[in-house]
């Protein structure tokens, strides 16, 4: 008699998706506040950009610590801590009136995202999934982050039409606090072999540090953070200022997109919408094909798409095509990268190891957001920072090729 197939849509996966959706809806909306906040206080573009960049860096720094906290003291406690810090950072940011205050408080927001984002949630989902469902489960949870991006930026734009940005931050804080109601369902076993359970955190960290493949995964994830954070933070403003006009009576105008600022917010939503399909496809492919080659292909395609977009005239049509094309590859790297880490090093300390790799992602995110604002203030456009992103995307495609995808036996560390 054949074994009963393991159920994929478990309570852990469903609730994990909801938590990631809420967390990423708020995080993905910050680019919409770029112009309103800078305009109200007369700040240079680089000031609020630095705040978002610091948020990304804090997220990256906090991720391995939240992963280790979850593995030692419990997943739900780690998520609860992230929720409290996230909400507090948003509330306090609503009262900030100086660039320095925003930049300091974004440290709290970044740590909050670390506690409610991929590092902790994917580790829980991974442990709660069967071997045959794990790749797809990780992709579904990642796609939930894209769903948050679909609704986050337009929702923020809608709220800004009803209330000042300070009130929008308070609304978002309440949304984050709603995650507390979901925590009772976040229970997952520690799925690991006996050898993995006997291995200490220090031993697995030492084993990863000596493995060149871990360094290549770390380096390769840098460009993903650079590209995603730059586009999330600056693309709405980029479209607002550089895109050709919306034609009255045209398709976009008829569906309510009457300005380039509205198109900028919708473009982030389109990225997230396309990535739901792209991420689920990556999860399906990751179960059947080499993850490192899939990652190399994704970064190569991103390089071609970004390079083609910037050399062509920026029109409403090209913005929509770029958003859909880049969106299909947006977070497709996350289930593949996290799955690669789990495959090579096991599930016991997946949260910590993926958190370390994710730190590289957020270093790239910090650089992408900060350079975007800094170079805009110096040169008056985003061209140079865009081409840097194209170059490091090609670098990431190359460095994934030598990764050894086979599991390293634990005994080899002794």
C-alpha cells in the first residue's frame, strides 16, 4: 500500500505566509514615502534614502541573531520580539522630524523585519515541511512576501491620499501588531538527523566557514539585495520623474493611472504580482533541477533585463514590461538560496546559516539604497547606480557556477 502523500498546506505554512505578507507589505511601501517626507522637510533625496538603507542593513545584521534566538529559545518568541520592535520603530518614526532621527529609528524597523521576515519564517516552514514538499513550501512562503509587495505600495499611496504620512506609519504599526494573534499556530518540530542534533552551533558555523561553497553563496546573494532594495526604494521616484507622460484616454489613464507617481506605486505592485508566479515556478524547478544553475540563470536574466531597460526610452509601456519581467525573477532567488543552504548543511541550524547569507543580501540592499540617493543628489539621475547593479548581477551569475551542491557529511568537520 502506497504511503499517504504529506499535506503541503499546513497551519504553519498558512500562518507563516500571512506573517510574511504583512511584514513585507509594510517594508515594501517605504519607497512611496521617499518624495512626501523629503518634500515636507526639505531634505536632500539622500537623507531618507540613507534611512531606508540603514533599515536594510539592520535587517541583515539582525537576521542571523533572530535565527539563532529562534533555534535556542523558540520560534514564536523570536517572532514576538520582532513584532514588538517593528511596531515600536514605526510608531516612533511617525514623530521623527530630522534625518538623524529617521535614520536611527530605521534600525528598529530593520530588526523588526528580521524577526518577522524570511530568516525566521522560512526556517519554521522548512522544518514543518516534508522532504518532497519543502522546495515548494519555501516558494509559497516567499511568494507571500510578493503578495505583500502587491498590496503594500498601492495601499500606502491610497492612505497618503487620506491622511499624512505620520498617520500611515501608525496604521502600519497596528497591522504589524496583528501578527501576535497568529503566533499560537507557529509550531514546527526540529526536523534533523541524530548527527545534526548532536552538532553544536559553533561546529556548524566552523564547517560552513571552511566550505568555499558557503562563501560563494554569501557573495552571490549580494547583488540580489542591491537590485531589490534599490528598485523598491527608488523606482517609484525614478518613474515619477523620468517616465514619459500618461496619455489621456489611453489604457492606463482609463484604469485610473493618471500620473507617473501613480504608475510608480503600481510598478512596485506589478513586480510583486509577477513574482508570485516567478517564485512558485522557482520552487517547482528547485525540486527537479540544480539550484545553483537555476540561480545563475536568474541572475543572468536580471542582468539582461535591467541593461535593456535603461538603454531604452523610459515610457509607461517600458515601465510595465520591466516591472513584470524583473518581477518574475524578483524573489525567485530566496527559496532556491534557502533551499540550497538547507540541502548542503541540514535543517537544524538553517535559520542561523541562512541569516548569515542574508546579511550579504542586506549589505547589497544598504549599498543600493544609499548609493541611489547619494548619486541622485550628485548627478541628478540614477544612471550610474543602475549600471553598477547590472554589473554585480552578472558577477552573481558567475559565482554560483562553482558551488558544490552535494551535502557535506558532518563527520568531515571533525
